[in-house]
C-alpha cells in the first residue's frame, strides 16, 4: 500500500510553546488529509479534514486557532499545536487519501507530551 | 455516516481462527467496508476492504452478507503478533469518504 510518513514520531515540549507535526504522502498525491487525536485506551477522534489548497474543516469542539492545519501541497500537510498545554498531550495521527479512492493510509503517529 | 458496532474485546489462542463481526445497519448503497489494525503507539494499518460477498487477501478474509448490514473479518490461525485493536469503518466512495472510527475490538491472542 501507499506510504504516509509522519514526523516527528515523538516530541516533548514546554507548556506555552508551539509544536509542528508534518504528514507526507511519499508515493502518491493526497488530495485530502485527515488529522486525528487519540487518548490512551480510546479510539481515534477526527480533528479536521483538509483539502489541498483550501482551508481545513474542523470537527465540532476542535479549536481551529489552536490546531493550525496547512495543506499547501498534494504531498504535505502540517498540524501546528499552538501554545501547547499539558492537556494537549496525546497521540496525533494523520491520514491521506487520493481523490478517487476509498482507501485511506495512515502515518505512524506522533506522541506529543507537554510538560 | 453509518455507525458501526463491534465487540469491545475478544480473546483467542495461537493457531485459532478469529472472526470479528461488525454491525452497520445504516450502511448506504455506495458505502464500502474497510478494516484496520492498530498496535499501541502506531497508526492504523489497512487490512482489507470490500463491498459485498467475500474478499480475501494474504492476511484476512472479509465476509459480507447480501443485506450488507454486517460484516465479518476472519483472521486465519492467529499468532501472538495479531494482538491489536481492529476497527471496522464504513464509508462512501470517492471524495466523500471520511474515515471515522468507532470503538474497535481489542483482540488478545494467548500462547
């Protein structure tokens, strides 16, 4: 299957700082990318959907000014957690999908710890 | 979006066949059924996808009855490394598909 690479795999940051997570589709053009958050022992929660070249669509309850999503090219989307706080500590996962495809491919996830 | 219901957990032993059933009573005509596997601290991995009847690949089989209101993921001869959470997703073809996860089934394979 297609490869989606997420970077970094883990990051520790101080409270109040911002962290950027990258999601790349390595061997296909992803017209749509998704960002999820997963807390321990829970399922993946969709945070936002982004289409290349347009603004992301955020799920209800997700602060768009806190979780900045940029999908500037067909192979790269970034999630920036601004002014991170300990409650933002979680496992963040991205996913990418071709326009015509029903199959979504997932990155390996990023473990964010805010101290 | 069609909601899915799966057992929260299952236990099995090495070498056994495991069948995980997912209920999706409100599946739409153009919805596909996709199963993912997730290990701790990793992203979900695609296992298999189907629309109707039976689909088989090198790791699993997917059985879908005629009414498509449920589906069964079959894992032949599981090993300890199959211990993971398995998610059943239902979604439409093309640009409308947004992978939405339910609670999943935690499968534990015992020696």
